[in-house]
C-alpha cells in the first residue's frame, strides 16, 4: 500500500496486486495513529469475502468469491473498538457477466489496483458491543 496524496484532512492510498485491503487499512491506521476516518474507493480484486448479517442468528453468513471483480464502490469507516483499530467497510462488486454482488467486507485481495480515499475527522469514532443486535455499534 502506498500513500499517494495527503493533506490535513484527506489521504489517497493505493493498493497493488495481491495486497489485502482490510488488513492493510488496519495496519496503516495503527501506524499513523488515525482512529476517525471515512473510507471510500474503487478498483479491482481477485478475491473477496463478503458477509450478510443474519439479525436473528446474530452472525454473518459468509461467501468467498475467487474470481475477477470490479470494485464498484467501497464505503465504510475506521474507528476504535475498545483500544483497537476497527475497520468496518462494505462493498459493491461487478462480476464478469455484469451482475452485481455486495455486502460487508471481511477480506479483499487486489488484482490490479484499489484506490481509496480516507477522509479523517477530529475526535475518535468508538464502537462497543450491543447485546440486542450482536454488533459493535458506533457510540458517543
């Protein structure tokens, strides 16, 4: 991953072939000390693990796609869960047959490139576990 451009509030990062976006963002946030970021992006991938949250069971149904996909949109945020960096991103992906898939991203491996915009904010985004939903929700 390479930091391509940065100012006081925004950063553009590029991921290269075979890099994994979720873990790369986590490590980047830890390294530079950011904990309140909105993420958006696009690119291409060769493997994506998506989740659909089953609210009744309070668990993700996961599916791995090991085929070329266009990253049509990545949206999410980076905050803190207790004192650890928590990356929460969703994505929409185009398949070679022009069908679209999407969901909560658990893993995303780049094929050619992925370009992400990180929009930082003052303060910290905090998450904590919510018994009712079974999710780590944003809190004040």
